């Protein structure tokens, strides 16, 4: 009986062990395991230490710490070199500021802003109560709410852009915002906790998120906040800056969602002020073109919104998160 059991059971076990050993010997599997159990845990532990440490110091010190650290990181990454892609892009889009001295300062401001954004996210849910956020254009939101109209806000990645959500929550709106999970599971928990402490509801990207956003607007549950200039395949397609328009970008989703729900989308952006203070602007609602030709109307609305976004981004180009990623190829 024992011999029979060994002959029937041992081979599958040995075969399974062999398969496991073969998988462990695979370099891609080893890298994935190392990343999941070692790298991600180490990065996550450091992130938790930074997160709770930065929440305990003054807001201005938290912001300044991030800015100074990223100036160092930017230098190590080559973002301040004369041949840095962001430098050439800035000169192309702002030719009046293409002198060497102007470009040096713009790249330093860009790196400083990136670092401050990372640091300021840790105190995002504290800024409104601390009196560090001012707002212009809240009357546009109130007018839509008073008329029981859907409120669709499209933000831009300027300065600490997440402040837009904090401002909406501070003004008393229920906020549903598009959210793509972070790759590191520990950092993702921090991000989710910060947003939920503020009261925001997170909407996943993709078809499920689109359906949820539609219901939020149609049922008047609150404000749906999305981002018009998000990257696609690593490159932000909006503003177009003369490139062919991409009809699968976030901006196209804004147009389609607005047409489907009858919303008049509101542009929003943040400007950085001294001392980790921020001014959020909500622009006038954009009434979409509706001439009866769906394709022509879609293209006209895309061009109209892209022009509006360009007029906002270009004067604040060194505060635009997407500047280092922008390509014209």
C-alpha cells in the first residue's frame, strides 16, 4: 500500500517541484519576485516614513523639502543639462524666453515644482482647513448646482493639480475623481488614504469608470473631476501644439461625456503661491458646439477645448507636470 502511494503521489509532487524550480530559475520571474517582496517593500517603508514625517512639519517646510530634493534629483537625471528634452521643448513653445539665462531658470523652476508636488501630496487633505487654498470662479459651479445641471470639471496638471479636488471638497461638493492606481502597492495605499480622508470617491479608468462617471453626472450625485492632459503611451497628447489630434485621449472622453450627459465642462487649474499656498481657478462652463453633424461637432469641440487648454498651459509652462514628457515625434 505504501509503495503504491509513493508511486502514485510522489511523481506529481516531484513534477510540480520541478516546474516550480524552473519558474524560479526564470530571470523574469526572479525579477518580479524581487520587486514584489524586496524593492516594493523597501520603497513602501520609506514612503510611509516620509509621508507621516512630512505631515508633522509646517506646510511651507514640507513643500520646500520636496523642491530642494528634486533639484538634486533633476540634476542627477540630466534635466538641467543644456541638451535636456524639456529645455528644447520650452524654447520651442516659449521662444520669447529662449535665452540661456531664461531657460536655466525655467528648468530649475520645473524641477522645483515636481519635487514640491510629490511632497505636497502628503498634506493635500490638510491644506483647505489650514487656509492654504483660495478659489476663483466658484460661482460657475454654484450656478450649475442651483440649476440642477451636471457638473463636469476637467483639470490640468499645473502646479499641485490635486488641489483642485481639495478645493471642490472644501466648497462642499461631493467629488468623484478619475484615479489610476500606483504601481507600488504601499504607495497606492498612501495615495488612496489621502484622497479618502478628504472625502473623494475614486473612479477607475476604462469602461467601468466611464459608466460610473456617466451615472454620477446623470444622477447629479456630485462633481466628476477628470484630467484633460494626461499622458497616453508616455506622451501627453493635449495640448496638441500642432500635432495631429488623438481622438482616444482624455480630452476626447471629456467631450463625449459632456455630449452624452448634457454637461457644460468647466476648466480648472492651480497656481502656486509662496509658502505652500495655492490659488485654484474654475473657468466659465464651455457650451459645446451642436450643429447636428456628430463627427464635425466632435472635431470642432476638440479643437476649441485644445485651444483653451493651450492658452492656460503655455504661460505657466514651467509649472506643467507634463513638460518633461512632451514629444513632437
